């Protein structure tokens, strides 16, 4: 599991947009977005790189602060 800290999510619509974008990445099995924590918890295959996840979030209009 990877934890992405995301800046720019202000509402449930934002969280939904991030969840939808990350869920569409091949190799991602589940996504839980926590608006209050500004985090997305992503279950994914080892084939999914941090760069792919970051690019997906940026393309959705948000900023990835860190990935753990």
C-alpha cells in the first residue's frame, strides 16, 4: 500500500476526482481518499510506480506532497 499526501483537495468533489483518477490506473486494486487527512491510500501492484501515481494526481489538478 502507498500513502499519497495531496495538496489542493478542498471538498468531497475533489476527493472523488482523485479517487476516480487513481482507480483508473492499471494495477491499482483499491483507493481510499481521506479528505480530512489530505491523503489517498492506494493498494496497487509492484508494477505501479510512484511517478505514475504522481502524474495521475497532477493531471487531475492536484499536487502530490509526498508518497510513502
